[in-house]
């Protein structure tokens, strides 16, 4: 359409946007870049600095949204990783204190014939249970907040059971990883020294 015809059609000499539909099979991103180049080459010299062209295609907007969501996901993952490390260190400290307070109990069990593997299994199991309780509380809070936020934004809330399974698995893995060192320390105690502990 000639520019003057567009002005007459709009009853205004200002054109803010136009929609172009690419033919089937055409690359919409390439078409948009060709349109931008055409307008810059043909009109920039006539209209000077006041003339600007911005071109968007559905593909480019989808790509921008995908990139933005990837960055947000990465940031949330980093925050979650830091929180998991801090929580894991807390679990390790709790288990260390628990083992210190139960030194005589450990000594008694070892004196009665408990093997190192049994002692380790006991304290690793306690660490896993502790982490699972924390994970379940976190899941309940997360599902509740997600449900409320979804309803406020007008979306139907959906729960991903895969995420729940992964969260439970991570909670157990953290219990094993951060509970292993205190459990190994408990298993290696000398029963005589443990029984003498005050």
C-alpha cells in the first residue's frame, strides 16, 4: 500500500504499527528482518532521526519469552541450591550434636555387639527422616503458595507429581550425603571411650 494511501485510510499521517502475515512455508524471522531493512533503506533518509523501525515476529517473541524463563529458572535453581547446602549443613550440625549427646548410648550398643554398619544405618536413617520431614513441610508450603498465586493470576493450578517425586528424592539424598560423616564418626567410636564419656 502506498504511504499516502495509508495516511488517507487512517486520517492521520502517523503510522504506529502494521501487521504482516507471511506466506505459508516462509521464515517469519527472515521476512521481518527484510521488512525492517526495506523501511530503513527507503524512508530513513527522508524522515531523519524521527523515523525508527521495530520489528517483532511471533517466533522472536516466543524466543525472548523462552530465554527469559530460562534465566528465571536458572536464578531460582541457584537460590534453591544455596538453600539446600545451608539446610544440609544444618542437618549435619544437628546430627553431630545428637551423636555427641548419645555417646554413651553408642558405646553401650557397640559393647553389646552392634556392628559399625548398624550404627551408621541408624544415624543415616535419622538424617533421612529429618530431611523428609523438612521436605514435606516445604512441599506443603510450596503447593499452597502456588495454588493461591495461580488463582490470583486467573490460572488453573496444576501440581506436577514428577516435581514432588524429585523433591522427595533430593531430600533423601541430602540426608544421606550430609548425614554420612557424623554417622561414620559415630560408627568408628571406641566403645570403651564412649562408655567413659560424661
